[in-house]
């Protein structure tokens, strides 16, 4: 009788059946703990999402109050009546520190200012009213449409009022429009602590509450020393403390739930963070809201069960070691060879020889694995080649091998974001060939394609290596230039490109004169977004093309 692997496994399974109950108990404990932790994590995530929705509702309530006061200021001519309305608003809302009506004239002079002083309100005298036109909550709100509300970032109050407290605040403002004319803005300043107490104050004590702005700076943290670090000249970021939240800051994920092991000073905790939209929908701003809960509270229910099972496992561990040694010697050695080979193959590493010459089931498995390995290797080689080709075609123009419109728009969005952060300008050049249609009509599309390829080489050779050259469609090309701080620098790049077209192109070894019209636009001088920047460069190109036609 052949002592095959089936007979060996049968004997092993018969031996291990004695311990089935113990193993079932262990796996029951392990799975119960995992399920309980998963349920607790889902519950914590649900709580965090509910908290975020309540906070959004709170922001919406303040925004509605601000818009209502702005409408009241638009129709109320008597400033005394308006002052009484502002006082009522401050009294009714403990989080409101100040309500002001600021004129659009006289450098943003305050017309009415009501301040909270403890439990009372005070009205600023005429000589105490100040000019506020230079503050964002004034000039940003003046640019809004009637009924829209500007929301500031959370920060420490440093506005300059002599008796103002240096406490965390944020402001909402809405334009006052009367008779089609913007008369000013109504600004509501809120205490961030009072406002947030409406939401995190009701959380049970085991919960920890976290809040960060869109850059990751902590605004709320169980350790108050971690908050508003930017006001003290340092950046204390949520993504540095909790790495999984980096995906929320970048927008890659809307939420994250995870746990961190405990240390000598801190207990293990479960964390849940969600990305909460903040401000107007067209701004794309957000905050990150988070909660934490002790992991011990989650797993405490299964500790007693774990202790009982652990005692049983200690009694049977000796027998288990002996059986494990026998299994390792009789069965697992050839199987381990197969496992090591499978792991090495999955990681692209070479592996040792397989037991191909065995006559039992292990030999059959080894030969089958060897055949499968050969087939997978061939298929992966073909798949990788196809994937690389498809990825290149999806982002490049097949005729010129330049980036296509899709890839260029992605690159343009990245460069504009970098430009906003660094404060350095960038330039967009729009290149269009003159009378290219005539070339196609008279010389044929084959010659037209060669002209486009030569133009692509000419543009690429004329601009800087760091610049991005793309073909949008037809005879339209673009050049994206980073770190172009002045208009003169952009014009120098355009002049160099025009000079490159002064010499005829080489088509099949023959000179072929081609002229191009080049339009230039600068960010942020000419546009604030990608679409407008491209439209500005396109318009500049057409003006140049039109001026040439008029000269002709």
C-alpha cells in the first residue's frame, strides 16, 4: 500500500479530532473579539458621522442667522432698531461674541457693534467704532451674492480690539444689499469653544473629541496644548499624529477607523475620523472630525471567556507540541517547500527546486504548481505589456507621443495647487498653427501628420525641460511653465518658441515653413482656475492670429 498524503492526513485528522472542541473554543474567542471590535468600530464611525452632521447643522443655523441679520440690515434704516436686533441675537446665543454692521464705504467703518461681556451685552460708542475693510470677513463677504454667507477659518482672536479676549473664534458674514447696491456686511463672531460645546459636551467621558482644519491643524484635542499650534509658530497636524487621516486630508477617502496600541503612558484606543464639508459648496473646504474610545471598553466582554480557554490550552499544549513535531516531520516538510515556492513566486523571487519526482499527491501538486507557474508567468508578461500600453494611450497623444488633454488637465490642476501654496506664478502658452487646414487640404493628411510631429519636436526642444508640452486636439498645443514669476519671463519663453518656428520644419528631408500663433496667460494674474486660465491663453492666441490676418 502506498503511504500517500491522503492516508497521512487521515491519521493526523483522527488524532486532532480529540482537540476539536478546544480549537473551536479558541477560534470562537478570537472571532468574537474581532466581531466585537468591528461592531464597536462601526458604532464609533456612526457616532462620528452623526456628530459631523450635527456640526454641519450648527454651522447652517449660524449661517441662516447671519443671512437673516443681513436682510434685516438691508431694510432697516434706523440703526437703533438694528442695534436692538443685534443685542437680542447675542443674548439668545451664548456662542455669539459679537455682531457688527460694517459699511462698504469709509474703509469698512463699523456702523453698529454689539459685544458680549460675560452675561451682558454692550454697544460700542461712536468713537470706538473701527475701520475693518482689510479683514477677509469684510472684503470676501462684499464679493458674495445676496444671501450667501462667508465662513472664516477657526483661529485665535487677534483682531485688535483693546479688551478682546485671545480665545478661539470664527466668523460668518453676509453682504447687505439694498436697491441693488451693496451697503456693507453683517459679521457674526462666535466663540469656537462655546459653539463646539453644543456637540461634544454631550459625549460620554470615555470619548475623546478631535477637530482639525483642512490643512490638518488641530482645533480641538483632548490635550489642549495640541490645539492652534499655528498661532504659536508651530504646526501640530492630525496626519502626523494619526497617519491614516492623511487620506482624508488629501481627499482620497471620506472616513477612516483604526486603532493604536497602548504604551506605558497611554491606553490603547480606537479612533474614527470623517471628512466634514465646511463653508459654501463651491469652495470645497472641509474639516476633519474625530472621536476616540478606549479599546479596553470594547474588548472587556470577552476577557473572562479568554481566561477560561487559555487554561485549557495550557493543559493541552504539551500534547499539541508533540503532534505538531510529528506533523512537521511527516507532512509539512514537503508542503513547506511548496509554500515557500508559492510565496517566492508571488513576490517575484526565485525559489528552490520543487519535489517534481515524487510519485504521491505532493509530487502531483508540485508538477501542477510548476505548470501553473509557467502559465501565469507568460500571462503576467503579456498583461503587463498590455497594461503599460493602455496606460500610455490613455494619457498620451498617439501621433506626437505628447501628453493629451486628459493628462494635461491633471498636470495643470497639480501645478495650480502648488502655485497657490508657494505663492509663485505659473504661465500657460497656447500654440495654434496658422493655416494648418490648408496644409491638410493641399498636401494631404499624411503630410499634415508629419507636420504635427515636427511641430511637437520643435516645441519640446524650444522650451525648458521642466515645462509640460501637450497636444489638446488638431493643431492646438499647450505649454505649462512652472515658477514663472514675471510677465517678462513668460514672454521670453514665448519669444524663444516663436524663434524656433522662424526656421522651416524638416518634412521628409525637405524644408517646410510653418508659422504658429502663441497666446500667453499668467496664474493668478489672468485667472484663478484652470478653465479660465486656458480660456485666457486661448483668447490671447486668437488676438495674435487676428492681428496677423489684419496685417496681411
